[in-house]
C-alpha cells in the first residue's frame, strides 16, 4: 500500500518543502505484522500523520494503512506503544532543501540518543 519511491527534487537551499509533493517530501514505509497485532488501537491513536486505521470484525480488530495515504514521518510512536512490536516504520523520511535528517541509527527498541 505504499507509493513507489521517487527521486528527490533539487531546490534552492532556502526552499520550504511542500508536504504533499512526493518529490519534496519522501516518506517512510510502515511495516505491520498482523500475526502480532492484538487490536489495541494505540498505534492508530498516537500516529501524528494519521495513516493507520483499524479494520476487521469487532472481536478480531487489526491495524492497517489507510488507502491512498502517505505521510509517515518515521516518529515510531507506533513502535513505542505497541506491546507486541507488530507495527513500525522501516525507513526514515526525508525532506528537500536545508532540512537534513540526522540518521542516528537503525530503528530499534528502545531508541537511544
């Protein structure tokens, strides 16, 4: 359900990236392990990009990505609240221009800065 990767735009250094333009804001991919998901819906609640939703029968809810939605900012709030470690971002996001991501290491639990 994730969009194919595109090349980053080359822009002036003082340019502010446009959130909806995939050439100016490359977002990460979310990995969901349905066999680990217990349907607690905490990940959907804490997601600042609002890309997760619950689906399925009421007695067996699971999380999934909303259709045609991008915007995962690699905050990994979902990983932090998921007791089962069943949902997490697999790649960091990247903006164009003066915004540089720190790339402080792989996503692992817990993150140490």
